[in-house]
């Protein structure tokens, strides 16, 4: 839900209704004039219009008007015995009146001119029941009288001694109007530092009414305005908690820090209270609070539910060590937390879809369909062969079989068709083919690890990292292979780079303290090349993503202040030192301010891009409008000072990526940012223009929207080759793992168009490999669990690749093509696999359709539309949601996505 799409608060709704009442035409009568404070109609030109003159009224209305005026006259007389019956009679008229949705009830209309007289009477009457009753009545009349700042409804409600008694009898509109005025008065009093206790007491008396009348949103809005959301749980019950929590969770993106955190914690506690640990876990993961995640797992003793929660934690790549004394079956729970059965379930899906047969790059390129060039076989080139190795890895990822790398001893591996640095990436592709399957994969990679060729050994180290990414196995083989002193401390530079990157990929998101011992010294050693220290920084950034680890932050900041490093910070690799720092504060919002202030004090051009990168990482996925405005201002600057050009250009490039990173996952924000990208492409400098296609890819990964890929297709023919190359990669990113036929056709046309340009053709091949990633079964989208949760690890991997592509010709198209393997952190099957309580796959029928937003809707609306019934396992496209066809099983997960445990419904068996 976007800022502009924000549901009106109780206050805004009340104001709109009140405005309707004072200005709407009713049942054929003339429109009511708006009265000033004296109750006299305001002039409209020369002619003054009166309130429904007697000549225009029906007989019934005239009688009502006369009766009400008579009752008002009685109140003005001195006979106190008549006060109570007269006020009661007026109240009855108001409560029993009927009107259309847009019309002011007639009793309020006829009584409005007498408001001042009645208010003056109130001042003269002595304290007592009659006076309180009059205040009640004036409070209701106040809805249609005076300007917005008068707050007459609230004023007389507070004067009445029966503040919270039977307010509901005045109707829903009155309650909402009162909530509006409470919110306004609260703000005024806060500014003047006045007491607010009477307001909060009155507000709390309205909450039960809202909850009872399906107005959960109004209750939440009111408490949010008064900063009292933690009061909500005591008013909820079995019937109201789920709708209320759903609304609260959906509102979080519209709130600022720290109120958003408070909302999530309150909703989490409510879910736990009502025995919904799976829903609570989603919110604990969104909070990125490991203690809360552990508490949620241990809040239930149900073994199956604990396993389901473990699958949810593993999907977010959070490492959680749970003491065996606290759970029933620690070994199986550790398996669930470690994702070790993921390759088995993935291959079950592949078998079901009949796509186990390995594919070769030519199956993807379909060169016989490429037009405008000789259809004969292309000559072998080292760059072309390297592209084939990448494509082969992406397409066969996770299947454990291919036709280029995993060959018999008599056949020559494809690695030998590449040269020098290319051998590193070609060998590393083994890790992607064997992805997640550690037991089988280690044996396959070991053969290459024993090679006498240094580049092949280095590629094998990186393959170990890719293989282990996202999976935790008992015995932890990766650490013994990658953290060996001969490799990590004393190896060749490329060997050390491969080992560090492997550690970063393997332990991404784990926040393991023992990694500090291996990698921190490499950051702190100022005698090393910048490329080594930067890789150590990015790996620690991935491992401690979103944790705000002060040791790593301190080490990187110290290096930026170190005089010995000043020249090295001009190196092209310095940007990854900056990115490592930014990743530590991923999603932590205001907590990044301390580090930004520190960076302002550093007198080096690299300090500014580092601050921008840290800032955009901190607000990733929040949709913060203020941050987006700030970044657009940065893009608006014209750089003239040639001395600082390179750093300032990086600042603008990072700002462009930041626009996507902040707005991703929220539809209205996406549309607005895409429009801004059009302006930036028209009017921006070259450094901004080459970042725009990357940002367009980042805003919609694995979600091929025609408006995006058609625009990227235009940019892929741009005169600026840097823009074209990045647009080609972005096309692959947008279609990653979807097999989108239109995109496949566009990429084939690009392959023909660029067949003489080695760099552009290489990128076309990479894009084709991404499009068919996992043979169309995987996703790179960092949002999961019904698009509620942003995977920090996945987003960090995507951002790392895009930062390297800002200058593609210095990294991916030069010797650092292995940076593309950071995509592995975002790769995950887009499947739904159903398991029984023994964790064995079972087949059930599910409906799969487009997800519908049901937040705040009345009744029990359908959550999907245009569904088809399929049997599990099934593939879920972007924006799709699944539901069980019948109630034979009860899902233990909050959403049918990924690995879901089903429990037999005992009532179903009885009914049979």
C-alpha cells in the first residue's frame, strides 16, 4: 500500500462526512447554507438563502420544525420541570430520524439556528443532570455547526459528566466525528504542552464501539494518532483480532520510525496471545529481531508448528541455534532451520513438471531463429565460452546435472575452453549447478580443487561458497574449506578473493561472530590491495546484513580515515568497501544517522558516495517519501567541479539505485518512480542515464511487466553503450526465472543486433541465462511470504551486482565477472510444496490465482481472483496466491508459499 494510496484515518473520514453534512443538497430541497459562528447564514452574493423556508417544506417537515422550536422555547423558559422531558424529546427526534447517506438529518438541520441560544443557556444552568444532558445534545448538534477549528462536538462532550456512557446510541457518524476532533485537539495540546489525559480517556471509550461495529481501521487510526497503540490488545477478542492485526501490518509501510516497529511488536504480541505463531513469526522476521524470533518458536510446544516456523526462518536465511532442551526433536528442527531438504523438494517439483533433462546454452540461444546474420555456428571465443558457462549455470541451477561441466573422466570439461580469469567463473558455475545439494556437490567440486591450475582451484573455492549459500549443514564443511590459513591468509590474491566471497555467500545473513576473526584483519591491513580489503568488507556486509555490527562498521570507517589508505580509496574497488558499510545498516532506518555524521567529518571524496549508499540501504523497502525526495534532489545537481567528478557521479548513480531500493515492493511507489526514471533518462547526465536501466531492473526483479521491459528494450539500442549494456542486463533481471516468451524474442533480436560487439553480446547471453534461470522455476524477487517480507540477504546480493554494473566495463565485462554470482543469494524456487507432519511430500488440490488486497474490507472477501485448481507441488508466479481447495487439511503456515506443513482436520473426518 503506498503513501498516496493511504486509507483515510478516522479523523479524515469524519471530516469528510461533516463537510458533506454542511454542504449537500437533500431530497429536492435547496442546499443548506454554511452558518457562521452566530448561527446566521453566510451571504452568497447579494441573495441570502434561508434554511428550507416554510413555503418549501412538506407538511410533515413543517410539523417537525414547529415541534422542535417549541421544545427549544420550553428550555428557554424558567420552568425546570420541563427541562428533562424537553431535552429527552429532542434527543429522541435526533436518534430516530432517518436520512440518506449524504444528507444532514432534518432535526439537526432545524436545530442548527438555535445552537448559540442553547449554548448560552448551558452557561446559565446550574450543574446537574439537566445541564449534562444539554451538553450531550449540544455535542451532537456541534457536528453541523461552526468551522473546523471550533471542535464544538468535543468541547461539549468533555463538559458532560457522562463522557463515555452510551455514546454509540448517537450513531456511527457521531463517533467518527468525535474521533476526528479528538485527534485535532490532541495535536494542539501537544504543541502547547497541555494536559491530554481527559482526551485519551475519552478516546479509549470509543475503541470498543469501533471494534464492535467492524471499524477496526478507525480504532487503530485513533490510537495511532494519540500514540497509544499498545493499549489496543486489551480491547480485542477472538472475533476482532485477526482483521485488526491485518490492518496494522499493512499500515506499517505508511508509518515512520519508531512507530512502525511499535505497530509490528503490538500485532506480534496479539497473534501470540490468540495462538497464531505463524502469523507472529512473519512480523518477528520483519522486525529482524532474533530474540523475538527465538521467543516465537519457543512460544509453542507443538512439534509440527515449530518445524513450520523453522522453514519460515530458513527462507529468510536467518541462522538460529535453538537449545535441544527447549524442543522435542532438535535434530529434525535443525534440518528445517538449515534448509537441507531443499534440493530434494526442488527436484520433486522438477520431476513433476518433467524438466529434469539438462539444457545446453544453444537450447536457450536458438541461434537458428536469430535474424540478420549468418546462421552458421559461431566461432569459439574465450568470452563467448565464458558466457556459455554462465548461461549453463543459471539454466541448470539446482538440478545437479548438465552437459558441459559434470562430465565423465573421458570427456573434457568446459572449463578448459575458457582462459585465465574466465576459468574462475567457469569452475565456480559447478556450485550453482549443484546448488543446495551439499552432499553430492562437494564430491563433484573436489575434483577441480585438486587441479594444478591456480584459476581452477580458485574457481572451486568460489563454487563451495555458491553450493552452501542458503543451506546450513551439520559439520559446517564450508568453513574448513574456505577459512584455511593457506587459502585465506597466504594464498594468491585471486585465491583469497574467491575464499572471502565464498564465505560471504555461505554465511550471508547468519551474523556469525567467528567470521570476524577471519575477515576483519584483512579489512584492517592497510598494506593490502584495495580489492582484497573491499571483498572482505562486502563479505562481512553480507554476513552481518541489517545487524548494525559496530565492529565491522568501525573497521571500515577507520580505513576511510586512515592516511595510508587515502590514495587507495581512489581505486575502483573502494565502492565495495562503502557498500559493505551500507549493508550493515540495511533496513535500520534512523540508526544509520550516527555513521552518516561520522562520514561527514572525513575529508575524502569517497565519503560522500559512502554516506549516500549507507542512507539508501538503511531505508530499503520502506517507501519513505522524504528519502525519495532527497535522492531526486541529488540527481538534480549539475556536476561542474572536475576534481571531485568521479565521486560525485557515484553519488548520483547510487541515488538512482536508491530510488528503486526504497520504493520496491509497493505498487503505487513503483509507478511514480518509473515515471521519474523517464525524466532522468531525458535530462540526466551520462552517469545517471547508465544507472537508470539497472534501477528499473531492481524495482521489478522476476516480474516482467510490459511497460518496464519495452522501455528497457528501447534503452538497449541507446547510443551510449554503457546504457545499452545495463539495459540488456536489466531485461534479464526483470524476466529472471520466468521464461517470458516476449522477452526471449527481444533478447534473440539483440543477439543479432550486437553479434559483432563482444561486450554487448556477452551481456545478452547473461540476460538470456537469467531469463531461463532454473528452467523457469526460480525467482530473484527479494519479497516473499505473500510479498510481506523483504529478504535482506536477497536484496543485498542484487544491490552488490548492480553496484558492480554501474561501471560494467571495469568489473563484470573485465576480470571481475564472478561478481555476477552474488545473485545466488536471491535465487529461490518459486514453488509451493505441501508436506505432512512427518515432513513427507503430499499431493493436495489448491486454487492458484491473483492475490487480492482484502485489508479493511467487510465480511469474508475472496483473497484470490481468476484462480485455477492445480495439485501440489505448483509454481507460483509474481503476485499469485494459493488456497487449499477444501478443508480436509489445516495449513500450519500463515501463507501457502514455499514449504508448507499440512495437518489433517479432525472435524473433516467426523463429517465424512
